C-alpha cells in the first residue's frame, strides 16, 4: 500500500506541476518489461505512473529515475527502449522546421492542421467541405472534412454510404493527425486520375476528423509532450488540481468495465458518466446523425495493429469473420508499401480489455464496420516517433483506407 500511495503522490505532483510550467523528462527512460504472471503485470502497473503499452506478457513503461529504482528494488529489469526521454522530446522539437515545403515531414500545430484543412476545402469546393462538429472542454472547435462529389448540394446524400476516419483521441499520439490529413489530401489529388478514388468519392461520403482532442494536443505542444487525456478540470486531490478524462474510455458501450479507471488521476479515467465530455458527446451526436454510416476507423498509436470489436470483453463480436476478412485485406495493403507488418485481431484478445472505447460504440450502437488502427512503431520510439517516419506511415496506411472504402461500396458488408 505504501508503494501505491507513493505512485499516487508522484502522479498528482506531476499533474499539478504541468499546470504551471513545461514538464521536463530528463532522466526518464522507457523500459520494456516481460512479466511471468498476471500478478507481476498488476504489480508493475501499480508501481509506475505511465504505462505506454501492455500486450500479453510485455509492458512498456515510461519511468522517472525514482520509479526506475523502485522497480529494480522490486526485482524487475527490462530492455531500455528509450534511454533519455527528455533528449528524445527535445530532438522532436528541434526538427519542427519545414522540410521540402511538405505538410507531412514535420508535426504540425493545431492551427496549422486546421489551416491545411481549410486550404484543401477552399481550393477544392466540388470535392471537399469543412465544417465544425462541436467544441472541446476549452471551447476549441473540432473540425471535419467531408469528401464527396458536389458536397455543397446536399447536407447528406442518403444514397451514398458514409465512412468516418478520426484521429487524436489521445493527445500524445502525434502521428495520428497527419495520417488522417494525408488521406484527405491524397484522395483529392488522385480523384482526376485514379479510377478507384473517383468511384469512391462519387459513390460514398468520406468524413475525416484529424483531431478529436484539440485541447490535449495543444497541451502536448506547450506543456507536457506525453499528456494523454482531455483537459477537463476534475477537482482537487490532496489539495492539488487534477485534470483530464480518457476520451477512449468515455463512450457508452461497455462503459465502466474492466480496462478503465474510476480514479481521476489515472490515464484511463473514464469520466463521471458516458459522454460526460464534450468531445465524445458532440462526436457521437454527429455520428448518430449520419443516416448511412457503414464503416469507421479510430486512429491511434503505437504497436502496429489493426483491431476490431470487442474491446470490453474477450467474446468475439457478431460478424467476426467479416472483420477478419477486411482486417486481413487492410493488413496486406499496408505491408505492400514499405514492408511493415500490422497484426490484426479483436481488441481484447489481441491487445487488452478496454471498456468504453469508440470502436465498440460505433459497431455496437451504430452497426457500422469499425476498426482501430495502432500505427508505427512497435516500441523503439513509441509515442515519440521521429518526423522522418511521418510520410512513410501515411503512405502505408493510405491503401488500407482505400481497401475499407472498397468494402464499404458493397451493398451489404455483412455478406
């Protein structure tokens, strides 16, 4: 219990500190620990504040110097994936200068992402429309792009099946917005010459939401590069302010179950109720308004995975065979570009149980074919993927999105 309280105090101290000044990660390391039993896995998760990835017997954790010593004393050792997290973060920031004038060779700020979306819509009014879905907890707009032939002639085309691609529910997953934005840009660029793209935009409505969590994303640029949640003020614990709800534990389907936390200081805090957060509330209300929603991808990082329901239980979802066929087709499409292999499978058996996730809600509540992508890499850089991997990641995921559009055009994907 004393160790658990120590981690809690460290967590709250960090949460409090990040409100006032930039968080420094000098001396922090990322370890990959292999555990032998579920009890050891639980012990590691109790001893550390920031768990990056859990998969089977493998846990990636970001450790302060004190936590490194605590784990050693508890008998745990691990492979050091990132020897100095602070140095890696500074390297990312030093590479912010534009390279070759491309949008996809550096990580953009929120304003730059929104400007790029606006430019695409303004320059291609017969293919692209930009609109606001709703507002975040700090009143920032959440924008979407609607890509279809002549989007301004109708609010929706009821004879065109709809596909939604969204990214950045988790603020530190910087690789996700460029992948979504690249998809939109390349669809527009290839519309005149690529028959598959032309048929998709003539017959479908494709929606792209690059940033679901704008407040958190801004916060990772200004204050804490490794912040995960949104920026809701929860209250005070031990007289220190606590912020943030994990948006991908705040959806109603399976909300409150295993793989989420009821503790406000946890990185998987699920919120006070389903859709308690404006980000998930507005996104879900908008998706409920789409009359012919047929397919969806929620883009995350990292681990190189293609996942589908269920997340809240290890039971297989209905139409698991269809999910497998589509998932394996997308897996092949990704691997064909740069040779990167993405493991495909249901969320809970493949990764871990996670209740209250978006993918479960889209399939369970809307009946649409819903996937989660976990992008590059498999742990060498984790959430701190270098900018020189942005474009290759965008390029390899693009044909997987096209494969999903191809399945969506079928009259009934359940066949």
